[in-house]
C-alpha cells in the first residue's frame, strides 16, 4: 500500500475540531428516532451494484484494489466503458424475499442496501438520472422497491446507503478526473478545492442536480427508511453536511443519519472506521461495520474469509462496548449471496438464536473487558460472555456490588443455579462455579440476575491465577503532545508518533489478590529506534527496557521486561514513559502483558 493510500484509506472524517452536536435542542426527536436502533443492535450491510458483475476482475485481470466496488477508479475505466457493464447486468436470481430471509435467520434486525455507491449508478428507479438499474439494464427491476416489501414482511428495518460526497459519473462531482480532468480528484482534500470557484460551484451543481433530489426520491418512494447511511463525509463542507441532515429529517423525521454525512458529532450516531477493531470511549450511540472477507462488493478473488468465531467475538466485543454491529455481504452480479457468506451468516444466526437475549436491547459492560471474555447489561441482568474458559470452571466476576438473585447458563432451560462464592462482598468480587467445559465452542453465556439498579466498579481488575492480563494501548490513557492512537484496524492496534520525551501512556487497575507477575511489552520498532529506552512503573516497581529492532514499525514482537509484585490489594496505575528516544519515535507500542506467576 502506498503512503498516500495509507493516509487516505479511511472513509471517516478525522475530527479536527472539537466534538459538537448539530441537533442540540432536538434531543427528544433523536431519542425517538433512535429507539428501534438501540434495540436492534445488529444489522446486515449489502453492497450491490454494477461492480458486482466484474467482481474485481477487469479485462481478464485482477484489479489491484481490496475493495471491488472501487473498480472504476482503481482500474481507471472511462465512463463509456464502465457504463457497458449495465448492458450485461441482468441478475435474474435476485430474490428480495430470499435476501431478507437470510438476514432474518442470521438474527440481523436491519438491512442497509447500497442505493448508490461512488460509481454513481442508482440501484433503484430514479427520475433524476437515467443511469439507474431500471432504465439502463436489461434487468429493469427495482431492487429497493422489492426489498422494501420483503423487509416489511419479515419485520426487518430497511436502511439505504447513499454515497453523497462522490459520484464518478456526474460531470461536476468529485473523484473522477479520468473523464473530467478539471474535477476534484479522488485524493484531494476539502481545503484544496473549497476556495476554488469553478470546482466548488460545479460541485454544488452536482449536489443540487443529483445528490439532494435522489435522496428526496429515496425518502418518498419506498415508505419509512430506518437510516440514510452516508459515506466519506470528509469530502463535503460543514454547511453541506447540515443540508443533508436537514433534508433527511425534513422528509422523514424518524430516519436516522449516520455521522459520515460529514464528521464526528454530525447526524444521529457515530461510526467507527471500516473494519476498525479497536476504538476509544465513544461519546454517544455508535456503530461498527465489518466485512466477512476484505471487500464490501463481491470480489471473485478475495478468499480471505474470517472465521465464525472471529466475527462473533468481534460482534460481542462491539456490543459489550455499547455499539451496534453491522456485518456486510456482497452479492454476485447474478443476484445471489455466495455460499461462503451464506454459511458465515448462518453460523451467526445459530449463535444468536440461542444467545440473542444477551445482545438485543443490551447496553455496554459496566465492568469493562474481562480476560475471560466480555459482558453486556440489560435491566437487572448481566450477560457474561465467556470465551476463555477459566481453570476448573472458576469464573471471577469483579465489581458487582448488588445483591445477586441467580446465575444460570443462558441456554439452560432448567435454569439450574450456578453456585457463587464471594471473594469480597463489599467490593462485589465473586467466583461463579461453571461446568468444567464450555457449552459453546464460540462463546458460552451466563445470565447473572441482580437486585436494584446496577452498582458496579468499572475499574479493571488484575487477575492473578495463571492468567495473562493484557493492557492494550486502546484501553490506556494517552498524555502529551504527539503520542496518538493508530487507526485501530487489523495490524494497526498500536500507538504512534511517540516523539516527545514527556508523552506517556497509563492504565488504572485494581488488585484483589496480591501476587507476582512477569511483564512483557509488545511493540514495533525500526532500526532508527534501536537504542532508545523506556520506563515502566507501577506501585513500588520500576522496570527499564531497551528498544529492540522488530523488523519494522508495524512488525510487532513481544519482549520480557522483568517481574513486578503487587503485595497489597488496592488501586494501582501502570505507566510507560520514554527514557531515551532514538530516531523519530520511541516505538509503536501495542500492549503490555502482566502474566500471573501465581
Ligand atoms: O462502501 C464501503 C467502501 O467502499 C467505502 N466505505 C465502505 C462502507 C469507502 N469509501 N472509501 N473508503 C471506504 C476509503 C478508501 C478511500 C480511498 Fe478512494 C480509496 C482513497 C482513494 C482510493 C475513495 C475511493 C476515495 C477515493 C476513491
């Protein structure tokens, strides 16, 4: 991946200005329109368009692009040629009822369909532009109309994706400088064109002629829409962002708008980056979107399928942090879900059928992340998602100060009570005795019913029986000027730009039972950083370590730093500070691990 792409590979607007809410004062309306979404928790994204037919292959060659839906741009296909896909596009196997049935059986409560992607082709019958599936293809049917009916029948909320910022077909939009050399380029920043009279006036014309009227169509032709899902909002101005929000809410006050309409704080809820695995304290409702392989649109050569376990753990992790989880499928140009996607969605459904109560309508964990798994909360129940089975089935649950009614295995129809032993009644630390073996190879759920409002201690606990306590950087607090989080995507779950000697990272935790721990640091470092050093402190202990060459800034390796002892129960802070910085940065730290030595 080139440096340029590395920096641009994010459909999210970075927050350059402080967080703000546009709809302040209209909170009541937002509360109303978001209620169904908070209950739903999980959804299905469907990326389907002209690009689904070539599926990442153009003129017999595999196009060098992860995302098959970016074919036109990445293969540098002129409009006149790309339009010819439409002549071939005849997905006779498309069956809206079948698609929604698969979504339903997968346990997914809303469906987001690509009404128009960056290529500008409308996957519905549009009067605004003849470049649409009904008028430009032999298929001549309107998938949005058919999906609207099928979704209503199945009780699934239909939502629509509309790429508002870019349009590689319209002569005045942005992203296509192959056909329109004077247009705003795919990699151009907002600042580079916003004061350019020709570019900005023509771009406004695109918005007036195509984007706004098509959104009006989508919100008037197909009944109630759950979300108008926008993308790449970093390419529009604040004013244009507000205009899109107002347009949607003006036509359907119950329709949600995601933040990607512009940037953080806009719309009704936050998004994370595409396939972002690690995030920091979201400040309001948020949603994570993920793919089953790498591409969103159908890609014939993308065989990098994730495992059901990986997908479900990702989903549980997101829900335990209070987020919604949307999984994507890219149907083929024939109109079908490929067999692998069907199989993976089926696996999700199998787990959700048995354990859905621990997901739908729940809130995030009141006790953070646990070394054995995750946790969600609904009214007077805590759902413990156990994916690392504890030794002898002894599950430590820390910080629940309520009185406990019962603990049962969620799938146990007999509701046999599991025995609970208090480690410390006043701080709410208990051991629940589980069976010796997990019931579910993906994740076994325990429902813990308590009395009254939840009274939990959110401070993480250092586990001390032969457990690895992983302190990931995304769970730590950063202090200083340059040190910041990387993207949080696969292989980027580290901190970067550790240039200032005064910048440091810190974690808080609570020790229940004193013990001795072996300490490791996992980081990436290039040759220039070698010879630097850092200091790790906690309680009375202090460890100094040298930075080693790991093969590169993103080649992570773990090194043993020494031992630390926590002799007394209580609250502690763990700090990592630079001692000497060599080269540009200290290192790209990923995590500190404290392994209990018993
Ligand atoms: O629809 C999926 C992706 O196609 C879309 N977001 C998800 C939901 C997405 N659009 N852009 N990106 C993700 C980030 C990639 C940006 C770049 Fe580009 C690829 C920069 C240059 C090539 C986007 C496409 C901006 C210009 C062309």
